[in-house]
C-alpha cells in the first residue's frame, strides 16, 4: 500500500472487505458492458498476485488506455511490460474499435514511465494533472501507440 499510495488516488486508504467487493462487482459490470477489462497479474508457478492491469475505454471511441501496477517486491522484472503487451494484443485483436492505445502517468513515476518505450509507444504529450496522491507533481506524461502502424 505504501508504494501504491504514492501514485494511485484509489490507494489512499487501506481497502475494506466491502470496498473490495464493490470494486470486483463494478469490474465485472464494466467487463460485461465492454467498458473496461481488469485483470490480476498472477505468478503462474506460485499463484501469487503480482499486481493488476487493465484496458479502459476513453472519451475517444477508438482510443483505449492501459493502466498497471506491480507489487513492490516484483518491480523491475518486466511484469508490467508483459502485462501491458498482453493488453495491447487483446485490444488489437479483440476490440474492433481500437486504433490507439495510451498510457498516462505522473512525470515523477519513473518506473511506470520506463514501460511504454519498451513497447513501441512514443511520448505524445505532457499534461497538467490533478495532484491526487502523495507522489504526484501535477505534471503527467501521455504515451501513445497507433495500432495501425
């Protein structure tokens, strides 16, 4: 939680059992409605949850956003990169409308910013962002990947 709290607005408090149930219920509804696809990242050998990743619709009908987090003990091992690569593949083959994928993060989140270039994303923009977590600077990166290329 200490690492997530630094970057994720939803991680500012420890979750309750009821809160987790609601997140799972909403995730299932979003999945069924084709609004968002959330996945746990699980170690195939041990069954340990390593993090989570998701593909989300944006305001633009042909643009989707990838988000990810990895537990502190497993960062720096390519877990987020593999998860994001799988979501790019899913978007390009399973979502007819997908033409562009974006990944956003605070400019201070260097670990997260290391992932997009490994997957062929280009830095599309810098943006002002709300400071919603302890590590936020108010400046963000937007990385883009054109699926047609």
